[in-house]
C-alpha cells in the first residue's frame, strides 16, 4: 500500500487548521469536508467545518455541521455556542434560545 496524503486524516486536519488560521475559510471548509469524509464520526472535524462555514457567512450549512458535531459530542459547549450564534444570524430566535437553555444545563 502506498502512502498518499489525500487519504491521511492528519494531513487534512493540519491543512484545514492552517488554512483557517490564515483566514482562508473557503479552502479550510473544503479541507474540513475532506476530513469529515475520512473521519465521519470526528466531532472536532465537524466543528471545524462549521467554524469555517460560519466565517464565510454560510450559516445554514454551518448549522448542519455544528448539529452533526453535537450528535457526536452532545456536551461540547463550543459547538453549542456556535450553533446558537448561527441561529442568531439566521433570525431563528426560538432555536437560539433552545441552545442557550441547553448550555445553561451543561
């Protein structure tokens, strides 16, 4: 078996984090997408994708990513806070309030 970086989750995680820190959010979102394809049960990968999409103001897509992260890691405060922020941007005040209530229970 030949090593190929496109199949290496560590490569994609490092790439995504680097692109995000450089504020290259579109490319970061793509790298996180590849990471989620390789590691579909990795909450951190979904959270990173959500953060990149939020930075791109793609709030609906970010909601999906944060919701997936929360399915995998239900008590992750950061994902829940980011989900609430998405709902605020989308004007979904009831959903935002539900997130804040859930946060208060953590």
